[in-house]
C-alpha cells in the first residue's frame, strides 16, 4: 500500500520578500516540489492537497543553506533534493545545464539551448526557465540575453541583479552584465 504524499511549506526570508519552499514526503521522490519567489503567485493549493507549514532536519538544513546563499555566501545548493522527475525531459535538461553554470558566471538562453543539443531554441529555454519550479536551487537568475541584458525573472529584475551581484557577476551598467564571464 502506497503512503499518501504529505505536503509542507517553509518560508525563507529574503530582502525582496519571503520565498516559499514546498516539500513532500511519503512517495519516494526527492522532497522539494516547488519554490515560489516573493513576487510569484503563491501556492496553487489544488496541486498540494493538505498543505501546511512544517520542516524536518533535511529541509531545515536546506533552508539555512538558502538563507546563506541569498546573503551572498558561496553555498552549493543540492539539486538532488529537487523532484526533477516531475519535469518534462526538455525542461529537466535545461535545469541541469543551468545548475551547472558556476557561481559568478552567466550564460545566455541560446548557449544553454546549444549545450543541451537544441541550437536555435533560445526561446524554449527561456520559457522553461520562466517555469522553473526550483528557482535559486536551479539558478535561473544566471541566464541572460545574448546582448548581456538580464532578460526576465520571476522574482523581478532587481532581485535577479542582486543575486548576480551577490555572486560577484560584474555589470557594465545596471541591467547589463559584463559578458567576459559567460559559461558554455
């Protein structure tokens, strides 16, 4: 008999507003199911029946790591905690490629597309990143436009720029990244 998945939420404080992490337990998948940035629409309850606040040792540790990351510390967040199995293949490959962009570097939507074997699919990569269920852990803030402009971000462009600056990414002016440290 399968145990029913129980969903919990935990808040992560951040200067741009609290981030909500949804995690599940009881179905054999990695626990993290969704991360909502402060500006994003919160908690589609139909997708997480019985959702209520809660934590455990693993989630508490991840929360602490995310707080440290958001404050600018060099913390590697563990992608294995995210239920990537719930994502379609193309999106999963985009998220894996994005996760591999090192701290302090960026890549363009087009370069990520080429890296995963879909040159010319920059818009599809942008769409996948716009729907990234695991922002911060999958650092979609590291994807920018080919000209160095920030592009989009669910938490807003000021948050995206703050995250990048916190990682040491250099800008030639507000909203435009110095393209000398591009990955892929």
